[in-house]
C-alpha cells in the first residue's frame, strides 16, 4: 500500500494502544514508535503528522491522540526532496504521486518538526551510502531549532541496515545508548 495507508496504520496503532492502555496495563503517556530505514521514515511521519483525536468520534479508538510520546529513528529516510533523499523509498511510498511537490514536501519530515514533536533518539553511520546520514542530521537540526529534546549518535563506520549489529563491537553499543536515553527521559523502569 502507498501513502497514506502506512501513516494511517501507525496513527491507528498509537491510538489503539493509548485507548486500551488500562486494559493492557501500559502507561498511556509512554507510547513510542521505532523504525529502521523506510520504517524510520514511517516513525518520523508518526512524530510529525499526528492529531489529538476526535472527541466526538463514534469509535472510541478514534478519540485517542495519535501523537507518540517519543520516537526512535534508526538510519531513517527523512527527506524526499533533496540530494540526500532515498529515491526508492519515495517511489515505493508515493508511486505515481512521487512528483507531487506539495506531498513530497509534506513527507520530508524534517520540515514538519514543531515544538509539539515528541523527543527523538536517532542513530546513523557516516558510511551509509544508501540513506545518507544527512537525513538524521537534518532532522536533528530541525528538532534543535524547535527546541525539542533530541539525541543523535552518528557512528563513523557501518553500512546501511546493520540492525542491532551484534557482531560489531562499536555499533552494537547503540541499544545501550538508547536504554540510557529512555531512562533519562523517564520512559523505562531501569
């Protein structure tokens, strides 16, 4: 499915968890999104394209806010309209609307950051030639400009798609850095 289906799915997921938080015994103020690469773009979309819910909605899930309380963006695609864009992600998400300038700008998530954007944690590598690190850097700078808490870890070495990097002694440290960030933000029990 193409845009807006993925965005609507992540918004619905956040709303669902928030609206059923008591039943599922989760804190409705500690709901986050995490995504890698194109999934990082979806997570970035979630933290920049949200609403407070519709108070008069018939469906109780639609009454809940779709705003995540934090985002974790791992080597994310952020921009669709600059040299650092990942053209394949843009084409896959937008299809025949890939040249719609207004839509391309709207989904260049660094341009959608506001003071209401939730705190984010970003990781990327200098060596990423698939999705250049400028994607994370531009998002980080937009967050700083909006005065929203953000942490960026830019590793010198590493290819695109390293995931948890269990065999790399340097890159494999990022989950511990994330755990520390979550703890500092009061989002984890440790």
